[in-house]
C-alpha cells in the first residue's frame, strides 16, 4: 500500500506534487520505505510510504522550499537537500539507497529537477525573483505572461484598455499590461485564479483583483493541460499563488516614484503658448506624478501551526489633461456688452479658417418657411471685424414676429447675418451653458488652432488594496486556508471644455478558502469555495456631483428625478448635463470538491466544480443630442452652414433618447457544472500516462430581476420571433403604462398591431411568425461538452524527457454573459426600455415653428416609453442577436515537446503545438442579401433607362421603376425580407487553426545570473478572432465581409504574430562581500551588491485591415425592412492588377502602396470621397455594379516592434535580516514607437 498525506489543496490548483521511486543500487524497488517531506519555512512534515513498486507520492504540496528524507531498515537513510516546489509543478525525485544501518545517512545535494517528467501540459513558472526584480511599468504581473512560449501580447478584444468601467483592465493609466492570446486562442479565452479561487471578471475574461506583487510566491500560465480538473476555457489558465506565513517573521516595504521629470517630452501637446495660443500667457502643463507604495509582513501566530501573511499597496496617479477645446464666448451666450440678450455668432469658431481670418458658418432661421432663410439684420447696422480683436460693433437683428401661429419666429427681410434675436433664445439653455461650460482662456491663431480653451486639469486615478492570508495546520489529517483580497479604485477625468468631471470607481473583492482532509493514507478529500465581486460605478456624464441636478432645476427643468438626470451632446463637440451613475457587475462564485485515490501506481482524482456567474446592469441614460442641422438651410446638414451651439441655445434638439431606469434593468444568472476523472498512471519509473475525461454542463440562463423582463430570441433562418412569455402576459398598454404591452392588445385583427408589412410589392403577414415559447425561448442549456484528455511523459534519458498530449476543451465561461445579454436586448419585444426620437429635422413649407416641445418638456415626455408595434423592429442597440442554437466553442489541441536539462541549472525545450477550433462565434449581416449586386442575378427587369444603368443606391436621378426593381431583387434574396437588413446575427459556426514551433531556455539562479528566454514561430488562421465581429482587427474591428461566404473572411487571426522572442535576465555583479571579486575594503562597499535586470521583447508587426469606406458598396441592403436600415462597414477594397501592394522603398511614410487598391463604387459614376487614399475602381462588373472587395484579410502588417526595459539597483545591508534597496528603472529605453 502507498501511504500519502496532503498539504493545502487547491482544485484548478495552485499547488504542486512530489513523486518518485525508491530502489537499491541494483535498481530493485524497495517497498515500505518511510518518506518525509518537510517545508523549510513552516517545519510542517508530511509522511508517505513506498508501495510494492517502490513508488511514493505527495499531492497538493504548497509552493516553497522542502527537504526530503527516506528511511528503510537495512539501508542508510537518504536526505535530499533543500529544493523548491513551484505552482502546478509535478516533481519527480528518484532515490537510490545504500545498504547499511538506518542510523547512517547520505546527503543528496541536488536542486529540484527542471524537467517535467510526469505530466505533459504546456506552461512556464514565473518565480518570485523576476516578480520582484524585473522592471515592470506599473508593477502588473501580466507583463510577465509573455515570457512563456506561445503567448501573443496583442489583443483585439473589446475593453482591452485600462479602465474603471465594465470589465476594464485594472492598472495605472499609461502603464503596461497584457491581455494575451495563448497558443492561438482568442484573447477572451483565459481564466485567472488566485490561490485556486477564480479571480476572473467573466465579462471580459480579465483578472478581477490585481494582486500585490510582493505578496506573490509565483505564478504559472499553462494550457493544453492533460489534467481534467482544468477547463472552462480554450486558452490559458493563469494560476497565481500568494505567499503563506512561515515560522520566521519576514516582510518588505516599498515606494516606486515616477514623474514628468524622467519622461521624454511630448512635442505635440505639452504647452499652450504662442504660436498656438495668441493671446494667452504661456501655460506649462501641470506636473505628472505616479507613486506606488506599500508593505507586507508575514509570520507565525502559533509556531508550526498557524501562520499569516498580509499586505497593503496603494497608488496615486495624476496627469494633466492638456486638452484643447472650443467653448462658448460671451458674445455667443448674449452676455457681451451691447448685445441686449441677442446671440452673436459672427465670430464663431465653427466655420472655415484661413491663415489670417475666420469665416463663421451661416446660420439659418429654423422658423422661416422651410428653414431656408438666414437670420436677418438691419442693413447698415454694426461695424468692424469681429476677428480683429477691437473696434467691432455687432449688427442689430430685424424684429421677430412673436405672435403664436404659423408666422412665429419669422423676420422681415434685411441682410443675412449670424445674430439670433433674444426673443427666440431659450434663457434656460443659456443659463445651463453658463453653469457647465468653461470660459475661453486664449484667442486662437488662425490657420494654426481653432479652439479657444486649454485645459490643464489633472486626470487622477487612486487605488488602495490590501490582502490577508491565514493558514492553519490542525493535524497531519486536516489543514485549512483562508484569504481575502480587496481593492478600491477611484478614477476621475475632466470633461473637456466644461467644469464637470467624470468619476468612475469600483470596489473589488476576491475571497476564498480550502479544507483538506485525509480519510486514510490512500483517500484524500479537498474542498474549496470562493468568489470575485467587482461592482462598477461610472457615468455617461457626471455633471457637478456635489450639487446634483441643481443647475438643471435652477434653469427650470422638471421631471428629471424620474430619469435621474440627463445630458446633452454635440454642443461644440462637448457634452454637458448631469446623469446619475450607471451600475455594472459580473460577480462570480466557484465551489469544488475532489477525492484523490491512490491505488498501486495510479494516482486517481475525481471531482465536481460549480461556477455561478451573473450579470447586473442598471442604465441611467437620457440623452439630448444637438447638431448644426437645426440652424442650417432646410434643417438638414449643409456645408458651411449651421452651428450646434446655436441650435442648443434655441432649444431645438436633433434627437432624444431615454431609458426608463426600471425597465432597462438587466439581471441574469448563468451557472455551470463540471465533473471529471483523471488518472496519473506511472507505468514505469520513467514513464507516466495521464488519462482524463471532463464533462461540462451549462444550464439555461435565467433572469432574476423582479421587473418581469422576458428572455427572447430571433430564429432568423426559420423566420421566427421566439418570445419568452405567453401571449396572455401582453396587455394593451393601459394607463399607467405596464410592460410588456402592445397598443390595443395582441390580436391578429388589431389595427394598432402592425402584423402586415408591405415591401417591394409584397405584403407579409408576420402574425404566425411569432412563437410564444415561455422559458424555452433562448439561451438553452448546453449538454454536449465532453472533453477527453491524454498525455504522456517519457524520461528516456536521465536528462531528457519526451512529452505529448491531446485534449478537447470547451469555453463555458468567457463572454457568456455578453452573448446571453445580446440575445435578451436584441430581441425584447413586446418589452420596451424607453423612448427615442427620429431626428427633429423636418421643415415646414408653410412657415412657423418646427420645434417639438421646449427642451425641459422633452424630459417628461420621454418617461412614457415608445412602443414598437412589430417584433421585427429591434431596439437601438445595433441589432445584436444570437441564433437559439448558439453553443459553446470547442477546441482540439495537441503538442509534442522535448525537454533536456543541461547540468543542474539549465534547461532547453522545443515543442510543436497545434489546435483546431470550431463552434466559434460567427457574426455578420445575416439578413442582408448573400450576393453582391443581386440585381444582376435576378430576372431581367423593365425600366426606362435599362437595367444596366440603374443607380443601385437610389439617388434622386433614379426612376421609380429602376429603384423598385433593385429593392425587389435584393429583398427576394434576404432571409427575412420584412426584417432589418443590419442584424448583427451570431451563430456558432466560426473556425480557426494554429500551428507553432516553440522553444524555451531557462537558467535557474546560479553564479549571480538567472535568465528565461522564449521563441515562438507560429501561424493562426481563421474566420473569427473574437466575439460578435467586433474583435477581428487592430484594436477590435469587423472582418466579416459576406456572412454567407466564410472563405472571404479566412486569413490571419487579428492577434497572429508570426515571430515572437522574449528575454528576461537578472544579474548580480560579481563584486563585494561573498562575491568573486573585491570581497572587502572600500571598493567592496562601493561596488558590491549591485544588480541589473533586463526585459526584452521583439515581435513581428500586427496585421491590420483596410475598409472600403463607402457605405453599402456590394448593394446588399435592399429596402432595409422595418426602419429602412442599411448595411455598412463590411467591405474591403479591390486589388489593382499589376500594382505591388508593398513598395520596394518601404518606409514609415510609405508603408503600403495606395495605388495598388481601389474603392469599389456603389453606383456608376461615383467619385472617390474627399481624403480617400485610393481612387475608384474601374474594373468592377459591367455597368459599374458593386462587388465584394478582393483584398484579403490580414495581408498588411505593422512594422517590427521591440522594447527594452532595464533596471539597476544597489542593496545596502543594514543587518543580517534587513536591507535597503535603491532602484532606477527605465522603460522603452530606445523610445520605440509604432507609427
């Protein structure tokens, strides 16, 4: 029988394992030998006995330093001197005993082998030394992830920047972090664990709580794991182990300071002085400061029994915004001397600029007939030039007809001017503008700058974090571990041009514990549970938080408490107003238990895991948008006309949207279950076979909010609207309003219910396309996630191991909350969240006011939601929806790895790594036509111009017959003709593959040098690099050109980096006490204890995509269905034959040849848009009909990138137990930039 015992256990574990065999000098197995494993820090000893095959095993060993002793009557005792166990490491120590007395002993002086001779997973342990000593900009542990082969530092995921909002990256603004791709999997396919407790914000698959570096023992990023206990994702599992306390008190204190004194100068925006700011006194920017400071301490509470380790860290970040903005002048607000309340826009900065003058846009009176007459002033009034700076007197506006009726607001004929009469001005809006806007602080130099305000207010970001860990050793049978980590982040950024600031904050927790119990020497239980909470609070526009909505109420706005405020956009490009906070949360809790059963040479483990995730979202969103349209001719966009500030001060909005807080609440529950069995089967002392099987079950997502919102779905390809309720639940929109409802009630005969849709000469009755499915409507359970695991480790030479593995993984966690929510929000009829308007740009040819309610009245008006009478009109979220059969992504993964240890301190490895992933997200315009220029593929039509000369975009010159022929042809090919053409529809049909050669060199610290180098040569190809077709390009982006032809989107993954090399090194100079040279004297003190550290990364450039940029160039929208929507943003340019895409004299200013590309015309005779890099194509289909572009995906790449970070430090020894280190760090030493 094999006797084992266990230290602290962590499933999805952060612990290690020690195994081996005991034999005599002839190689014969010795059974019944007593084996003891002692932790050097805590002095806790675990005991085991070898079985009949001489095999011993210690499982769930906490990372740290250990000694191993072996005793057997008739043999000399063996002592293996101190060696380290790392996170998730399986370490093999084979012992040979000499014949003799047990009272005699031999010492085996050996470091722990660097070879992984019992398992086959891929991964690299990052130990405490690089964590503490390498230069890390912002002290974020994810910077070290890229030291592992196969880790790509590029991210195309949503929310991949530093942010205190939903699923953002927790880090100091401007510092370094990585959200990597692991072995060809998407960026959101990673899970982070802290001491075996899930520490992942599932929404973005990023870490929840950022651990304090000085409280970490080590961490490991691993993938393609042959242990079935690991799962839930296709990519990497990052296991971070915190430090436990020991019998000795130890700790540290630190402060890392950084400021603009040490940074390279910003030549673009670092000061406001002539020539940019003509009348301003030179304004040096505010000072940039950044401090990270803290302390940690650990030790015994009761020696050999109870231990603690605690730490605190804070950062303080302040950086001046240094932003230019355009703000209202006193004249524009009617407050300048002599204006008498009239608004003078003669000197407005909204207009054309020359080197010597500014010409303001012409303002049109929206109350004139058709809005087609400029504001009128008295001829001969006024004098001077408003741009000269002196001697200017404004013109006098013609009087205004204030009689209610059709002539209200009109003026008699005079001369055109840009002065708005006071009688038309909303004093409420003027008062609000005064309350929120900054005042100009300089006059711009024409031809150089067209702003009048320079903002130096700081962006601040402050964090406080603390952690405490307790370890309790009750006996050799029971151990307990508890830990709590918390962090508070408060981020505040000034809103450009206003007196407002936007605060964002969150309070994150990660907590958990574990209990290990030894039932018998061959049966061990481990159980653990924990969670991660990270509620976010952020604002669309915070306004003036200390005074709430006082500026609005003072100005006379009413009804704003019900919408919790509002904000206004588009005014001189600025946003003003005050809106209550938005709330987001992605809490996660996980619990797991497992039994380890050791029988013979089998180490078998079986267990179950439960993960609970939910999504909480509360929107407070009331937006009033202004534009220049309402003061332009005809109340629509015109060149050199109109002014958005003028429209706002007239209280004439362009559009209005409100989400009623009660109805916009989202609260979803999405649990997952998993069970597994694995067997580590030691066939021989040098050969281990790992077998496993994992099953993941995903129950149906459910709504747990109390507001009764249904969970719906669109089954596009069956033309069905699946409603998650019964028809009887729908009311007739009685007063007071109650969701869900249809005006007049839900019947086929109800005239208010738009079940008939006339399109392209046909009438569709959609009543029978609505299916009431109740709770079975969408986000169904997923029950086919079976994942086998096979791995082999063969140490065929004493210093060489062959390892190989094949595994199947499923993604049951990452991004699930987002695709479930897309289903909910993309198809929520007959539920409605609020109200929105079409643009208020209708003219009135008979004259008179075209404005709707005065601005304050709009707020109250928006409280009654606008009801969609048809389920085929999606909300304003862009039409994101998921197929009802949407399921979990799957990946088959394999690798072959050869490791060789060189001496006692170095190891090299070479591996081939591959994967084939399917059931990935595939999103595109699924309700558009599947063919470019569908008119060419339909039967010939009759039109006065002839079919080949039709303008497929429906311009004013088209005949009605030609346009009708086009719409009929396109709509006949669309899946659901009456529905919107721009559905962003997702199915689980995407695929990708990955192949790589990976190499690694590792040198354990010896002779003053520690080093880790990795190299990856890889290729990732696929049709999808992320979720929802918004993560497929540089910084996110679309790649799906034709939803029905995946071949057009097949190419390099957005995160594909063909070659990647990293190097980290820690070198102690060989001078001073205890070193090789200058061991004593003044020079020993001066030159001793110096240390240098290097962190280098070099990689190929990231591929990027060029889009056509001309609306719907393939002409696949048709009539657009309800809402008359149009498809755009999908097409790529054509490649011009005979032109080289990459120029022979390539440079940063000529990275590719624009002449090798051409823009596909949307109609015959179309000219290239202003500023286009490429000309229009001339080789399209006959008659100039549109086509899909043939430029491939990812054929262009950025330049090669490299970065060097370097540090130098000196340690001053205070005593044997205390020292002081002074360190200087330099980041991006060679100032490498990608242009």
